[in-house]
C-alpha cells in the first residue's frame, strides 16, 4: 500500500483526484484511513494510506465497436 503526505488545505476529494484522477474514489481513502474520518481539511504532514483500486472497466462500447 502506498502512502501520501498531506499538504496544508488538502481534502479527501482533492487527494483522491491527485492519486486516482477520480475524486469519487474518496470513499476508498476514508475506509483505509479511519483514524481521520472526522477530518475535512487536512493540515500539512498527515500520512495517509493509499489503497490500490481496480481500474474501471468500460461498460458502454463506443458506436464504432458495437
């Protein structure tokens, strides 16, 4: 599992976007860092665990592949 050290002003969605390019993955970050579940905006220097997630699969094919 990777780690991420916060900078002043980081929030869950911002960290998820930085690490996964998808802010909607913030629930995975929160589940892996339950000690900080009540934190909304982080101060600098907090070390968070960054779990590996499976890449999203494409469910709808583009028209040229149908």
